[in-house]
C-alpha cells in the first residue's frame, strides 16, 4: 500500500504537505524525531515547510494513530512512527 492510500485509509486527505511527511515517516523504518528535526530534513530535501505546518501535520498523524508521542525532551515532544507498544527509557545524564 502506498502512502497516499495509507492516509486515505485512516481518513486523512493526502495534501502535498502530508505526503512529504508521509514519505519520510511511513516508509517502514522506525525512528524517533522532533518536529524541528523533521523540518530540517524536509528543508534539506529541497522542500520548504514552516514549523507550524510540520506541527499541524504531526498532530493530525498522531490523531489518526500513524505516529505517537513518546515523551517530552527539553520541552519538545519526541515522536515516533512505530505505534506498537514498546518501552522507552531516558538517560537524563546523556
């Protein structure tokens, strides 16, 4: 199933911005990231997206269970694209 179908299957319209993010996150590779990390990756790829748009897309993806928030880190939410249950640990020293 391609990413456009994945978005439609959960009830999200596949806008240009959502597709850019879906192509980065829904590719089968598990990862943890912040919205700022993702925005940098998007901008480095030649696409431009404001941080507000990144947050809006991530909030929609979270609402439709495509991603989940793990835990805040330095006042920024850390998000992951693996929505299956798993333990997370944070070493505050490192």
